[in-house]
């Protein structure tokens, strides 16, 4: 029995935001040079992907719940 439901959207958003943090920590530490505008497409793209996955997950769960309870899909 699961203690909580799996949320794939958060599973995608977390590593993307950690990656953005690691990139800028490396830049601040002098390990490499990252342009300031790299974070915008990285974070925006990651959050959009996470939102799309969360939306898809919600629809699949609703469809399975309806099929399990025998509710009318219309």
C-alpha cells in the first residue's frame, strides 16, 4: 500500500530546478561561466513540461477512477 500517490509532475520539476541551482552554484564558485539568460528557458521549459505531465496524470487518474466505479463517461 502506498503512503501517498506518485506525482510525476513534481518528479520532473524537482530535478530541473536542482539543475538550474547547480549550474548557477558552479558559476558563482568559478567552476564555469553560465550566461544570465540560461535560467529562463531552463526553468520555464521544465515547469511547462511538469505541468503537462501533471495534467496528463490527472486525466488518466480520473479516467481510471470513472472506469473502476462504473460512472457514466458522458
